[in-house]
């Protein structure tokens, strides 16, 4: 019998910001027995898996948007219904993460029908901005009808950033909010390091290689830096729909000696990569709280990022690129500014680091949930 039945549209081995949030949040609820219901998006994945104090249950599903969106099959729907029915006597909490997914609408409906307490954790601070016009239109329709149902039928909505809260308040009425429960990270360093200015800047991008992550603007910045003889290397960690196009763009602009595409790496291997670099680049068009920015800062990297979602809750707004100004030039200028003001930036980042270290702490954020 489970204390919490949590729904995450995608989960391990797929790892993104939302998935790491879900994993770490429930691992830090050490006194709760949790089952995480997710999509069995690859046939070779096991249906059941145990991971510390959580159980992962992968349900049968159909791929609707390639690599991104899955809906339960009829058998998958029966699997969800069975899990809730078998645990109903224990009066478990139903948790849903992000409003965009049909699984979460089903979970909300079943929670209401079975009179179970439902809490929703919202990770999105904007409407869907990626994909084809049809995908964006479909997401907009979902937001108006099904997402509204999920949010309004939650006992409490927990935003993962204040920016998410502001977006929800501007879009939806009559929601009951709890405290902001931030994504958190175990900062491995005592303080932001006083590292020596490098001769060659080592840049890092970690995330999905898709248009809405600003990957094309980043390559434009690299083209400009190369033309202006600014010494740099860039490593791209991640996978996505634009991989082939970005590879061709790198080749066409003679950037192969400067840019390395490592593809998707396991989480643990990605964490080992961070300390090797100087600046994390995150020129995204939309974010909740960007995990990569938090990880980069925690590992002693400077950050060049856009002012979207909860990014300004990690890095001060004045140090971010306004979204309307996002371009290869603005990214390059931000990188050059750090390079030319290295020692002053270290002093500024020491304060940023100390603030974030206390704010993005799982122990403190779990306390906020437990006081609900």
C-alpha cells in the first residue's frame, strides 16, 4: 500500500529537469512510500522498478508527438485505475506534475471520483512554445480545457518557482496555492571558486537540442566569436530534434574544432562534466526553474542565460539576457563581458552562490510541503 501515487509523464531513464525534480522530491520524503506512474515509452523498459523508497510503474502508452507526448492505451488506463483502486483503502495522496499531460487529467478525474486528496505541482511558466503550429494549437486547447480541470480540482497547487505562480495567476482563476517548492540541488562546493582567468573559454550547454532552447542563437554566437578571434570551446550535452541540423550548421561554418556534441549522457556522467567548464549557456525561450542553471552555478560556473521563468530566482535579473533581446550577438556580448571582467564577476558570483545555496535546498523545501 502506498502513501503517495505520483504521476510523471516521462521518467527514468529519460532525465530532464522535471524528472530530476520528481526523483529528488520523493527520495527526500523518506517517511512516505511512493509509487511513480509514468509512460512505458520504450518497449524494452521494465514495467516495474524499485528505486530506494519509490516504486516506478510504467504503463502502456501510445506515442502522439514523437519523443515527447504519450497517452495511455486502454490497457494503460486499466493499469492506472487498478493501482488507485488497490490503494484506495490507504487513502493515498494523488500527485500530478505539470498540467500539459493527459495522464494527469486522468489522475485528477480518478482522485475526484474516489474522493482522494489531490495535490498538483506546476513546472510550466508559459504556454507551449516548441513544436509545429498544430502541436502548439493542440497544447493551447488542452490548456484552456483539460489543464484548467487539473488545476481547479487540486486541493493545493504547488508552483516550483514564483514565476510559475505569476503565470498561473495571470491565466487561471480560483486556484488554491501552496508555498513555492523549488527544485533543489546539493551544492558540492563550500563557496564559489576563485578560479584563474583561462586563456581559452570553455563553454557548456546542457539540455534538449531543440529550437526553444535557443540552440540556434547559441551557434550564431559561436560563429561571431570565431570571426572575432575570441578563443573558446563549446560542449553540447543533450539530444533532440535539431541534432542533425546543428551538426550541419557546425560543419558549414567550420566550427568543428571549437564545438563538441556529446549527445545524451547519463545524469551521473553529466554531473562529472560541469567542473571542467567556465560558463554555462542557457538561452532558453521558456523555463520553470532551469535545472541546468542551478547545476552550473552549484559547480562553480558563471551563467549566461535568458530572463525566462524562474531563472531570475537563481541568477539576478540584471545579469540575464531579456528574451526580446535574445540573439547570437547578445549571447556573445554576455560571454565577452564575463571574460573581460573576470575577477569582478567572481566577487559578484560569490554572493549569488551563497544566496542560491540556502534557497535551493531540499531539506527546507520539503519542510514547506510537510506544513501543507
